[in-house]
């Protein structure tokens, strides 16, 4: 049995009757019905994380906008929509997903540094709650678009507080050399400009310094700087009704010790005490990260000269995080083997033709055999959404469990569907 299961943030994913199950459904049952690999999420775990986040801020009535980039499956968003969640989106595609899943525009924050004119117009047309602007150019474009549409754009300006988030460098966003937000030094002028621009209603200030933060310190420094700026603007007569604190709260994948949501809420609560300001948050990973697993089957076991390779049918195209960020995901057997002896150092790798296509190297795991099902844990966030069809592998199916029920919430596309997206150039056709 894996020490990592059950995870404290996802007790719904646990061994029951000797088998890894999600809520009341054994993963082997889903594998038999759906084939492997597949992602499987627990509705209960997603709901509990959302409720826990909301409860931590009870009394402040924060606007929680689930960051759909973490997992944008319509059923996942709809699960949260039913609890009253808003959405944080970064493209028209995500905006459309949030709307389709039942989140009205008035609960959608539109973030991102490179929104096109068409995307900004779409957000206005659908009454976005807030558009987080990240540059002067975008501000001016939005002002023009809003005037043409006869609308007023609700704007927050994202500031870059120049804080080291102490996370993986590829997902740190709050240093001045990062492309995100407007530097603190330039921000006051941009707020002043925005306050005077036609078609713009200045609603707030936004900040997000990175993802998978496992310490409170960087949040505290960033939030202090933002609140200082908020006060300075207030003194100049620019009163911002809300502050959007972004997302970024880390989760435990291995042995990280992220702050609890209650500790995080206490810090934000303390810092904003007495400020007449509405709080908004954009959590992604915290809500869904531990609520999902990627289930894969062992194809072959190969004894190399220095390594025992366990070759599974999932690959980096299904879950990119280990290849891209050297991310650690716990791996456990779906049915812990009996009578096969002690754990062995094994390297769990996928079929893709790249050395980086590995989920674990030299990790002590129960001795796997061909045909075994294994689960890659904490794969609910930035898993399926980052999948691709590299090596023309059909992207993974997704399954949602609720109690004793499960449903395929994204089909694995057929090979015909994959190939049908290509077109033969006319000069090559018919030969
Ligand atoms: N708000 C903004 C403006 C963001 O850029 C992000 C994430 C979030 C909210 C949500 O952050 P979260 O609460 O999930 O940390 N693919 C990477 C993570 C990229 C995060 C991008 N921005 C990974 O797999 O670790």
C-alpha cells in the first residue's frame, strides 16, 4: 500500500477492499469500461476543497473564481458552478467553457497578457465581472473596443510586485523580469491613466506571483506591496473597490508542507483588516490538484543494465508535468501486489520517443508486472489540460466519479477523428 494514499486533501481516493478506488468506484472497474490511460476525478474531493477555501474566508464574502486553466473539463467546471464558484479564464476558449458549464459572465475574471481584440470584445459582450489588464497597450485597446461597443469595461490592473515566489522558475510570475503585470514603479501612472480613460471603469488591482507556492512569506511580501499601493492610490482619490489576490496556493505532491488555507486566509484577513475592499481569489491547483489520478497499465517490464524500466501506456503527452518541470507525482499500484516480495527501485516510463518521457526514475515501488494497473496521483490539476496528441497518441479520456457513479466526461478521440483534422494539400491529393 502506498504511504501517499489517502492524501489528506483527497480522502475520497483510497484503498478499499484491497483496491484503489475513487469514492465508491474501484479504478479497475473504470479501466475495464473505458480502457487505459484515463484521468479520474472525485467530485467529493473537488467540492470539499472549494468549500474549505470559501469557509476559510467566511465573513469576508470573497469572490472565488476557480482558475479553469488547472482543469477546464466542462463537468469539473459545472461541479464548481453549482457551488457558486466564479471562473478565472485566460482565453476566449476558457471563457466559453465557463459559460457552457453554467458560470455567468458576471462571475468571470478574464486574465492574461495577450488577449486579442476579439477576445476583449467577447468578454465585454458577455458582461465579464472583471478584465485584468496587464499593459498600457491593452488598456488603450480595451478603452477603444468598449467605446465602439457602447459599453464600459470593468478593469483591474495586474501589478508585478517583484517578489520571488520560491517555486519552479517556469511557473514563477511575480519577478520584474517576468512578462506578467505592470511594474510597481509604473503602476501608479497606469492607474491614473485608466481612471481617466473613456470606456473603462476601474474596479481593482490584481496580483499573482506564481503557482505551487509552498511558503506564506512570498505571498505576504507581495500582498503588502499591493496593499501599500492600494492605500497610496486611495489617498490620491483613486478608490479601488476590490483586490484580486490571484491563485498559487501550493499542494502536497510529495513532502512539501504548504500553508493551510486557513493560515493563508488569516494572513490575508489580517492584512486587509479595516480596508473597505472586496476580496477576490483565483485558485486552481488547490481545488482540483489532489482530486484526480491518471490511471495507466503496465505494458512491459524491461531489466536494463542499470535500471528496471516499467513501461506504461501513459506518456508525457498525457501528463507533461514531470517532463516539463521535473515534477514529482506519487505512483501507486491500483491493486497492491501480494507475494511478490519487497519494493524495488523502478523507473516508470512512457512509450514516447524521448528520454524525458518518464514519470519516475529509480523509485522504490512494489514490483510491477505487465498488465498491472497503476495510478499516478495528484494529477487533477494541469494534467489533462496540458495533454497533447504528440506521437499521434489519442489524448486521454477523463472520468468523473460521484459516489457510486462514474461518467466519461471526455471521450478519447478515435484515430479517424485525430487524422481528420489534417487536410491534404490540393497538389498532393488524388495521387
Ligand atoms: N491566476 C493567474 C493569473 C494564473 O496565472 C494562475 C496560474 C492561476 C491564477 C492559478 O494558479 P494556481 O492556483 O493553480 O497555482 N502548468 C503549471 C502551472 C501553471 C500555472 C499558471 N498560472 C504546472 O503544472 O505546475
